[in-house]
């Protein structure tokens, strides 16, 4: 494994070049080669300032995936499966590129003792199943009315890192593609308007940015492991690629 060292006093052009290069994501059909990984540590206190440190040529970076590994900076890999099942690993996503439909749903079941002002499901007598079904039905309806695309609920790949305290879901629909994060965020605002209050409070609209990240399957966060839903596995969504954006 090649470990890059922190560089002191990088030139701004170097940082800008690195950030541009890290915006590239590979084709989802790329077959993993399971080569050694290359980690890139931070150049400064700004988490967005990354240097390639001469380890790769620009074309080599653009043809690969960028993965965020907690405590180790960004990682360049042939395919996310190369870091599959490593704790606290995130898919790094360039929101300015075309995106699949991705939903981020977060809801506490009971009040948060640290932030009691946050909404929670028990307050409205809403179950997690009710929340998910309403949101997904709204997605299907808007896909048909706006895009003339006939979607079915079974085609959504659901991954959960929920526990008894929190309902946390990442849901991917790979058959719809959006121009960029702005286009996707507009769609999700329509979904939020359709489900109305209080259901829309649990859709994370702030999730859609020019740069964002998602936990990979089998990655743990706060002792909550992200795994595919049994229903999605039964529909054939068994591969890591089914849950990538």
C-alpha cells in the first residue's frame, strides 16, 4: 500500500488542480482490479484541499473512484468494492455530474435528548414504514407526471443503517438520471411538497450539494451498520453497484 505524506506549503494551483481531478468518477460498469489503494492526506486544515502528490497522472485519477476513508483522507480506487466492509467509508460524489435518484431519509423515533427541538416520529404517531411508503409513492407519482416515466416501488434499492432510536435510509433508483445536484434537488423539493408536513421534515434536502458523500454498504456509523433491506435483496439488488450514486 502506498501512503502519501503530508506536504507543507502547497501552491494554490496544486490544490485547485487536485480538487478538479477528484471530481471525476468512473463508469459504474468498471470491473474492479483489487489493486493496492493509494491514500491522500490533507494538505491543510481545509478538508477540501487535497493534493495528488504526483502519485497519479490526471487521466489515471479521472478514470477511478474517489472514496473517503475516515482518518485516512481520500482514497483512489478502481472500484468502491476495494474498500468494501472497511468501517466508516464513504462514496465521494461530485454533484455537478449526472446523478441517479438518491433519497436521504433521517428520522429519530423518540426525542433527541441533546436537541429536543428536532422532530421525531413518535411525536406525529408515524411509523417508519408509513414514512417510507409515502415518500416513495410520491417519487413514483412525480416521475410519471413530470418525466412520463413509469416506475414501480420494487425498483428502488433500499439500504438502512437504522436502529431502535433512529430511522436512517439511503434509497437509490438507478433508472432515473438527473443533470446534476440542482436538478435532483428540485425533484426532491417536489417530493417534499407532495408528502406535506410532517413527512417532509424527515427528508434531508440539505444533502444535495456540489460535493457530498454516502456511507458504503457494510460501513458503520455510530455503531449503525448500513445494509440493504431484505425486500431489495429479494428483488435482486445484491451488488454494491446497486447502491452507488
